[in-house]
C-alpha cells in the first residue's frame, strides 16, 4: 500500500478526490490536512470531515493555514460556492472537536516517520507545504514524492490569462516548494482539462440513490453549472483534484517532462508557472510536468470506483 497525505482546500473536486482515494485499496491515507482556498479553512476543514463521514471513513483531519503568506484571499463563491461545497452542507457550526495539532505539524511528523515511503498529494494552495518546508527543511527532504494539482505550463490559466488558482492564490508558497528541490510532479491544467465529468455522470449518482451519492450529485451539479459559465467550450467540468490522486496511484497515466519551473510574480502574470531554461545545471530540473494523460484510462478508473453500486 502506498502511504499518502492529502493536503486539500476541500472544494468540490477535492471532495471527489477524497471519495476516489478512500475507495482505493492501494492507498493508505495517513490523514487529510486542510488549507483555505476554495473557501475559508473553517469550511474546508468542515467539508473534509463531512465528506469522510459521508463515505464512512473516519481518517485523521488536521486544520491548517487560514491565509496566503503575503496576500489577501478574497472569496466570491464562483465554481465551488461560498462554503466550498456548492452550498450543500448548510451553516457552519463550530462543534469544538477540532484537533489541536496543526496541519503543518502533522505533515512534518508523518514525513519524519515515513520518509521516502510517503507521497504528499496537494490539491489546494501550497501554504501548508511551504510552511512545513520552512519549519523543518531537513525532515521534509525525506519525503518520497509530492504530487501537486496546480499550474498551467503550456495552456491558459483559469484565474487569469496565465495562472492556475492553486498557484496564483499563494505564489510565494509555491515558489518555496519549487525552490526546495523536493521531488514535485505537477498535475496542472495541461492535463486536468482533458479529464471531464458531464451531466450524465451526475445522473448516474442520482440513480444510485444513496444519501452519499445524492450529496455528490448535488454539489457536482453546482460545479458543472459554474463551469459551463466559465468554460462554455468544454464538454464538462475538469476532474483536477481526482487526477492528482490518480497520478499518485498510477504514475504511468501521464507522460512527464522534467523542467525547471518558476513562479511568475509580475502583476500581469502573477502565479504563472513558467519554465526557466537559463539556470545553472545543478538547479535544473526541479519538477516533472505532466503534459499528456491517458484520459480514458483515468476516467474509467475514477467512474468505475465512484459510480460503483457499493458507493455508499
Ligand atoms: C484547482 O482550484 C480549485 O478550485 C480546485 O479545487 C482545484 O484544486 C483548479 O485550478
Ligand atoms: Ca482544490
């Protein structure tokens, strides 16, 4: 079994990634660390706990960073709704059950314990991971692999002409991660826009008829609706975060190119992931960038898992 930590801003496609990951016997999920991003961290933490309850998997969940390192995160409810899950879970209630350990300390502790056996999958802004690297660089060097949903290297961005959301929200954190020389595989819009979920897939959840399938149908319907407004040319909504889990599970799903990736900090292209060919040899490459994906194989596996009649 592959040991993983999922670091997430749960979010609609993050929730789909959780359902997919917990159903895969090949993965041992040590815990889920949460970060602000699609919504404030109080919501992304709550959403994570609720999604795990709904799929019947009581994993450790840790609350993490509540804001970017230097910037201000503003929320507009587009794509994921103001609560991150398409307004499906109702009002936020603080129930006092939040564990005291911070997400960053959980990441450091588990990396120290598991070393190269550990894969960290990130599907939100890189604020938690950057803080872990900054706090315990020697321990974090032990990590086996980091699979990051983020960036857009040869395709347009989704929050600006050039930038992808997870990188653009906290470009300084992303910068720390790329400069850390940790083994990062970048699952960006270059590949995630090729793996799509459509109305028919939502309908299949509705037909399963369980409370969990109904919940998933409801928030995914919201995501599809929002996506159509933003990307009328796409035939569905992108399975960004599930694909990152898919790549952690099955690296052969993608073809990667080793590159030296940097984060653009200029106003016009803030958060753009760019290749720099003009660096010293000992600095390059720092990232495996995914450019091709066997989209059919991934979608067959994802829907085979999440549309299965046993989907609780
Ligand atoms: C990424 O941003 C978030 O909205 C999604 O959950 C995904 O992680 C896509 O750019
Ligand atoms: Ca996400």
